[in-house]
C-alpha cells in the first residue's frame, strides 16, 4: 500500500515507522497509509523553514507574487487530478471538489496582489521635517493545522497569503485526507517556490504538540473542531505565539412567513446536504417562524429530498458522497437516534441507506427531523452530517434569542422578502457571517472568514485583509535628517 510522506525542504520524504490508514470513504476500505511525523521530523521541517526565511523575507513582493500567478495556472491545469485525490480520501463528489478548488484558487488570486497589500502607510511632515511610516513585516516561521473537510481550500486559506507576506510555513494537514494537500504543495514548488519556504508534515496530536511548543514558530492558524481549537489557542498563547483558531458550528436559517418557500427549499437542500453536511457553514437547523411556515417547509422538503442521490465521488450525477469514517457515521446515526428518542419526528430517515456496489461505504442518507427542541443533544451539538433539523418559533425575536443562545456563532441566514426585517436581523444577530436570502454566506477571498462565540478563538478572521494582518507585524519608523551644523536643544517634554 502506498504511504503518503512529508514535504520538507522541497523533497518528498517518508522516514516514519509510525503510519496510519487512509480510507476511501466510498468503499469503506483503506487505500493508503500516511506517515505520522515524530518530533525529530517536525524539528527538521522547522529548521528548513527557518533557514529559508532570511532570503524569502528579502525577496521582493512582486517576485513572490509572480510565483503565485504561476501556482494559480498550475492549479487550474491539474484540477482533475486534485479533485480526484479529494474525492478518493474525503468522498466529496467531483462537482463539489471543483467548487472547493475554485474557492482555494481565489485565495491564491488574492495573494497575487501582495505588492499592493504590503504597501504600508506614509506621512510626510508629522512635525517639521519629520516623516513617519509604517511597514508590514513578516513574522518568521508560521504554521497551519487543518481539518479533513476541505483538504485543499482550508490549507489555501493559509499558506498562499502567509508565504506571499514573506513568512515561511509548516503545514500540518488532516491525517485523514493527506494526498491532495501534498499534491498542491508540490505544485507551488513547480511554480518556482524556493525549497524550505513551504513544508508539509503529516501527523496527529504529537506533531501538533511540537509546533505548539517550538519557540521558532511565531504564529499558528488552526481550523477544526471547537474543543481542539480552544486547546490549541490556549497552548499557543501560553507559548507566546499569535494564534487564530477557528472551531465548529451550528448554523441556523430563519424562515420568515413572507419568504419565497420554494426558493428557500432549493437553497436549503444544497446548504444542508451538500458535502454530506460536512461543512462548517452547513445550514443544519431551520428556524421556522410560525407553524404554517414549518408545515409547508417540511412537506416541500420531504418531496424534494426523495430526489437526492447519495453515492461515490466519481459519479458527478450524485448530489453528495459518504461521510468521512465509520466512526463518524455511527456518531451521526447516534444523533438521529437520540433526537427520535427525545421526541423529534423523523420525517425523512437516512439511517438505512445502501449504495449499490459500495455496500461498505460510509453513507448516510439525507435526514429531516421536525419538532426539534433546544434541549435535545442533536440540537446542541454539531452533527456534521446530512441531517436537517426544524425548530418552530413564533416570531423573529424568538429566532434571534434562540440563535444567540447557541454556543456557536459561525454563519446564519434569513429568508424573507422584508428588507427592514432582514436589516434588523443582520444588525442584531450574534453571528460572524450572515446571509440574507443567501444560504452559505462564505465571504469571498478579498473579505475575511470567521465566526463569533465558540466558532473562533482569537482576534483576526482567516484570509483576506485580516489574513494580511495576521501574517504580518507593523513597524513604524519616524525619521528626521537634520541639516548639517544644526543642533537641537534639550527637551524634557513632548512638543506642545
Ligand atoms: P479536528 O479538530 O478533529 O482536527 C483538526 C486538526 O487538528 C487535524 O489536523 C487534526 O490532526 C488535529 N488534531 C486532532 N486532534 C488533536 C489534538 N488532540 N491535539 C492537536 N491536534 C489535533 O477536526 P476535523 O474533524 O478534522 O474537522 C471537522 C471540524 O472542523 C468541524 O468541527 C468543523 O466545523 C470544523 N471546521 C471549521 C471551520 C471554520 O472555518 N470554522 C472550517 C472547516 C472545518
């Protein structure tokens, strides 16, 4: 069986005795193994990144940008291969992997503008013959730790921009989906990136612990589940590192009585079940305002859900694929069982789905639960599967209170035809990303992505303008060149 190794100093290496199986979720069988980096492998990667830093830091931003332009072309040229690797290990269908790749490329396009983004600020004559300016310096060696659900896009929220800013980078992808990430990192080298600037170490907690404690790592970007995000943020801060740690989610869509329900149903199908619900922006709860709205929604959803096709990644006619693992499948099924036991109505039941030719695959069918209440485990926890839950309330105020009381605050959306209500909702809701008749309000690459509450630990959101701030530190210089022979007198106070 093939073993996926690491990318250190521009070379593919594989020196671990410790490996872990990588599964194809459609077949339910292991298809590869991945090396788990030990302390010495991670330290070697950090040493290479540190050695590459001085030259890379001093490489003109326009030259760094040119590498990013070539990288973008290579990503487009090799799109088929990348989507296949994503499908084989993550399970998402080709069309969904292509969407992920497109969003990843948009982050490279943003990084191509780095000369403009790093221009800094300048003021002539802050006092007589004194000029002042701010420069944005890279931090040094920085690291990224990424989740399984976007093997290409989430790593590329991080490393293109961090590298364009002049940092060198250690990436620790999810050990469950290592191949596509390693493949795109290789393409960046093909685009002309010098050795050591981007290093990829595969691994698990042991690998991450080295990144957290090593003094040479100046900042950590993390994306994953909330308990791990919180512990990474705490440990990184304890070690004096800058950290942004994006966590889990439970995203609510509010369906107002005046909404175009047919349109909302179409939007909700994709937003709830696309990628098997394994998206941090998946809309997994619909808060229906009024019982008649809820009844109409459930009836229409039920009809449309009969048409959904779940299956393997390589058939583009499928709407979504399997979940990531057998253990995760059991977890998702467990939440459906618990909701039913707690009194929710299972309107559409995806628990016993079987896909012909893929009987051992980790498939869960689209599931619809009605009459869900906020005390249920299935409501409180992130399910991360193809399960939509309907909660009934009587007013927008009730919907806002319910959403604000949830632990997570990643994304939300309101479906309405009333501009005033939409404005009130977006103004008052305690959530970081809001859609108005837009179910998945994922910010484009030149804005920034991040939730509130337990969906993000740290001050700055991911990518876009916040990404530039995160991966740089400000230096402000104040300058005077006295005319020769002119000497200033002594002063013990600020000039007034
Ligand atoms: P995860 O937290 O299990 O793993 C994320 C990363 O952390 C992986 O690289 C993993 O190897 C590493 N890791 C796991 N356990 C660790 C530990 N004890 N110590 C140190 N590192 C550890 O998450 P996942 O299952 O891969 O991804 C799904 C989760 O990610 C969901 O909760 C989802 O909402 C979240 N997510 C959030 C966003 C966002 O932008 N907020 C985006 C994508 C995914």
